[in-house]
């Protein structure tokens, strides 16, 4: 149930209409991406002269290809699409992805009419349409992609009405350690739409977290039901594009979508236990948190703040984000006193690392004790100390403690997040330290957030999702 | 008037008590920082054996130094500070900066009593105290610093009750192009306090923008007056640390401060036209915006969104942040039509760059026309396309347009902000492109923000500050 669209992600062969040997053309990038990702079936370049592209034999039409063609990517101009549909019909093509744009989104009546005619002809021929005006499918396990992204498959599935936003999400979040099961940019959605894709990802066994960027909905009640069903099974994070007046105007000229009322959206998402986000930054943060974190049992957070000011800001940010900054319980205090000096009582939550030397306590011991306490549901630890080191040696010393936290995280049965600024640094050796820390965090399943605010917000919303799901 | 503290920033000579030849010690870093920044007067290392540090002759006490000593940095243990004060008194030292910590902030009564005794003795000797429990003064024009920061002076002045937060601000914001006039970490503030420093920075001709991180206030009514006076003269951005319950507890153990009521703070800041921020990220963003931007005449923004989805998100983020995403006025439409094809009417604000090819219009022409229109007060343009390029050559092509925007910004009499993701990238050539773009933006006076949300928020608050100041 729900996997009706499976054929879209498992074509045996793909033809690229408008394939070109010019590396600046999209019709080149589609062929390149399939080769780069090692698509296992045949790829057929189609262009007017049947020219070879990237070493692959070309054909002048889809119908000319001697073998079966399951999937066609269209990078031809809008005016050539009707002929392409007829061509696809002859070959019993199952899916036609229209990268081709300039249809209803232009606001021109004739372009909108052409779009409708394309839909009618495709439906008559039993061809399902993806788009138009979209980047298409990324399915790394099957070697399908439209750009050179990570080849490594993962568990996060994404539907996005914007191709550019999906590119940004795939690129930036891959660097931060997220790996994707399937991602689809679906544009104007004249046939395959948000409900089809959401139902599919909810049922897909490869997908355990779902993210979405949606501008408008074609299928009101069905989509609302799909939201509820999906969020009951898997964490579902959605950005609604076009929530403001100006945004509403912008979605009309982007994907010809009707944005819908802000209030209706917000109510629907909240009632369905969907994590609603306002921007791509938050969307990425939530996917990262859900991919890596064990479900939090509540909102009580133990914090290693780093210095004093950061500890204060950590406390403020966590409480503002809805987390409870739980004071050190008396039984832990006693343990601190046994191990530490008379200054042990000075230690509190957030832990200010700068006061520890000489107290007989260190941050790792304290965190390990807190991790065992039933009073804490999760941990947020700070490692943003890049600027306190003038050279690689002193930086290595400063990074000992974050490394120890990451080792600890692997053993914990509670979620932990690491805060570390990831702004491009002045020196390459600093960037390399960041990259190494990032690799280790991914290995240990710890999400890294570039600011306390973002860590606190993501971890709190993650806990809320699981709490709501439990009480439903 | 207001420059009473000027002596603190202009010592003729500095002694470092607790100076050490061990590079891991703070007493080493203070000497190193003064040498690195080229402090023009003599620097005297003081330690028990009178040992040389970094090639400078050492002394066993301040009193032993044969020349006058204006300023002393204390990196000795708390128990040694009373003797140090007596020693300073003999030499008629004017300022004693106590990096030394573990006083009232520990919560121990004897430590708090010691702190008071230090204050009494210093006052009797006419010595002004900075701290204790603080990093001290950064005044690059005068070669004063406590760490190796940028040597280049600028116009942003900062007071911070946290040394760690100030380090982060100086480091991260220097990379983003902010240059500082004077910055002071002032810790427990038993003598020199927030009001002294704020009054000074408000009067200081080197300072044209003020930022602050404050945990507690020693001087209620005087500080409130200083807030009003400062914000009426210069943009003033403040983060109040310890605004939550957990934060209130944390400030007590950090700088022994009384956090004060959230509501009182918020009201005071609002009534004084102070830009109140909740975290270091926003503090940095606002200082960047104020340093670079010409005062905005209003909140109407023209946006180059990049792709369609980013344009939608730009519209949503700007409107949510209080900006007005002004539609293209009819007279501009006419210009577009004259220059463009039948698709010219498709172009709107935000400008979706992906629809422009073939319309006869390009983003630079459109932005130049919008810049001349009285309907726009500011511009936010997106350049976050790093992920759309597989190699340096295609990246260079993608960066042509952001470069053109930066050139344009230099000629505009309206503020412009650039949005560009600054996450450390996979390849070093990508990081180098980011660095180059950053250098050029600094040269042209354009703030770069890593997300639309942050650009919109900072630009809107900047405009609000100037609007409020005008109507007062």
C-alpha cells in the first residue's frame, strides 16, 4: 500500500531528450549525473542529429531506440514537448520527467493551455508525468541523479516543489552528514503531486525520515490525510513556501501554485504532528536531528556550555526553545562532592568548563554521571573553540574534549548534539579540523549545529515530535 | 564628556603580573598579544624569579620596575592579588586589570570578602580596577590586545561581561569583515562597570557602532540613562545574558551578577531604541549591518532571490522580518517591457534569476533600474550557488553575477546585503571562492549573511533603528 509510484524510482532504462555534448547545458548534466552515479541500466541520449554524448550512442528520437525505454527526461523546449509525448507513447514509456519549463508559471494563457494538452496526451498514453519545471529524481541506491551528489544512500526522503532548494538541501546537508533514500523535485505537479509522493515516502521501507518543501496543494483532503498518516509512522518535517503575502505572489510565478491560507496550513500541520519549519536552514537542521538522534524521552537537557558566557547563552537558548535546563539533582551533587574539591558545589547545569581546573572534576566525568541520571533526557555540548587556538597544536589540545564527547555519545542511550561553528575559517588547518570533527560526529551519530540557538531549537522540536506521537 | 575612562585605553607602559614563558599559560599569552599587536610602550613581565619572557626583561615585582607603570594585568592566583594591589600602589599604577578569577562568582563567602577587600585597597590607592574574572582590553589602534586578533582598527566598540563570548565575536566577526575600535571584557565589574564603559563608547570618536553583552547591571538608573544617550547618538546593539530562569542561575555562577527582571530589561531596551538581540549570532549580524550599511530610508526591499524556491523563501523571510516586499511599480514595468520580451511581465520582486534567460532582461539591469526607483529603500541579493558548480570554472561563471552586484553596491546610495552560505565546503577551491567573495564584499561595504532569514532580520532591524531615531 502506498508504493504505487515505485516504478518512478526503478526504471530499467532512461532516455534523455535534449541530451547535449555541451557541458553548460542541462541536457548534458542529466547524462553526466547518471553516469557519475553508476545508473545500472542503459542511458540513451536523444537529440536532433542522434549525436553521441559522453561516449553513449545517441538517437534522433525515443521511438528509434531499439530496446525498451521506461523513463524519459525532457530537456527540450516547451514547444517540442507534445511531439516528445507522442514519441514516448509509441515506446510505452512509463514516466516522463519534464525539466522543461515555461508553462503555466509564466502567467501566459497559451503556455497554460499547452501544459494541459501535454497532460491529456500523456494520460491517454498511460504515461505518468513528473513536473514540468523540476529537476527530477535523486535515488542514490539505484544510481539515479540529476547532478553529482553523494553516491551514498541513506534514510532521509525528500519531496520538494523547488529544484534549487532541493539542490541546496542535498548539498549542504550531505556535508553535514545527512544521507538520502530518495529525493524528488516535482515542480508544477500537473500529474504526480505532493500527495502521491508523500504517500510513497511514508510507505517506502528505505525512508525513515521525511522532509518536504511545498508551495501549493492540488489534493486538499487527500493530502491532509497523507500528512497525518505519514507523521504517525515517521518524523515528517515540512516547509510551506509562500506563507506571507509576498511569498504567495512568488509561488504563483514559480510553480503556478495556489499558496492557500496560512492559518489553514498551520492548523493542519500542527494537528498532524508535522514539524513545521519556516526556512531551509531549519528544514536541514530537523532532518539532521531526526536522522541521527535516538528518540528523546523528554525535554530535560544537560548542557556542557564551554565558557561562562556560552553557558549563560546556552541556558537562555534552551529555555527559550522549550527545553528544561534541569539543575543538578542532589544525588549527583553528592557524587560531585565525593570526587571534587570544595568548589564542586559551584558546578551547575550548564557546565561552565572554564571553572573546572582545580575543582577535582572534569567535563567528561560530569557528563558521564549526568548521562546515567534519570533526570536528563538529552545533552547539548559546545565545542566552538576554534578561535581560542593560534596554531594546530593548541587547537588539537582544545579539541580533546569534543572528541571525548563524541566517543561518549556512541555509548549513550540518550541523544546528544554538538555545537560547533562551521564558518569557513582563515587558515586551512582550521578548516581541516572542522572537517575531521564533522567526519567523527557522523560516524558516532551526533548532529552538529553551528549555533546554540539552532541546536536547542532542533533538539526541542525533535523531543516534541516523539512526545506527541506517544500521546496520540 | 564621557571620556573619563580614556586612560584605560592609552597606557604608556604595561606590566604583566604572572608573566610566564610557558606558551600554555595566560600569563604568556598576554605578553605575546602585546608584542604581536605592536604595543608601542614598554611591556614588563613580572614573576617570582624575575624571569625573561619572550625576550623581555622580567622583574620580581611591579615596584621593582625602574620606569613608570600605568597599567597592570594580573594573571596571578586570587590569593596573591592583595599584595599585587599594594605593589601597584607604590608605583602609582592607574589601572589594574584582573584576569584573576575565583572571587564572588564561586559562591564562597570568603572569596567574595577578598574581592571586596581588593576593591577597598585599590580605591584607597586611586587605582581603577577592571574585572576581576575578565580578558581585558582590545584596542588595536594602540596595539593593546589580550589575544592575537586583527591588527586593523575599525569603528565598532564592544563591552562584554563574558571573555569567551567576546573572543567568539571578535574572531568570527573579523572574518566577516567587522573591524573594532575598542573592545572590553569586564567580568565581575566590581569597579569599572557597564555604565562607565557604555558612556565611554558613546562619547568615543573612534566608535560609531556599539555592541554589548551584559549579564547584570550595578548602576540601574545611571545605566538606563546611558542606554538612551548612547542609542540616540550611535546604533547600540545589546544581548542581555540571563534572560531565562536557567540563564539567571547561570549568570550568578559566571560573574556573580543579578540578572534582573526580563520584563524590565525588555521595556528599557525598547524605550531607548536599543537593538535587543538574543544571541551572539544576532549580535554579530547587527554589528555587521550597522558597520557597512548606509542608513536605510525605510523598510521596502528589492530582492534578487536566485532561483524560484529561494525567491519564495526570500519573500516569506523578508515579510516575516517586518520588511515590505514592494511589487514592481508600473513605471518600472514599462521599462522592463521596452527592454524585454513578452515575458517581461513575468519578472517580479523577488527577482527569480532562473526565468530571465530569453526574456531580454538580466538581473543586473533589473536591479539597476530598481535601485533608481524611489519605491525601494534597500536590496537583498542571493549568491548561494556554490553547490550548483562541479568545478572552479563553472563556479567562476556562477559567481559573475554576485561580483556584478558587489560592484553595483559600491555605486548605490541605498544599503545592499548579500546572502551567501559560508559553511566550510568540501573542496578547498570552494572555500577559496568564498574567501574571495568575502574580501570583495568587505571592500565594497556589503554585509554578507549566511542565510536569507538572517539577512532579512538584520536589515529590517537596522531600518527600524534609524526610523525610530528619526521620529524621536
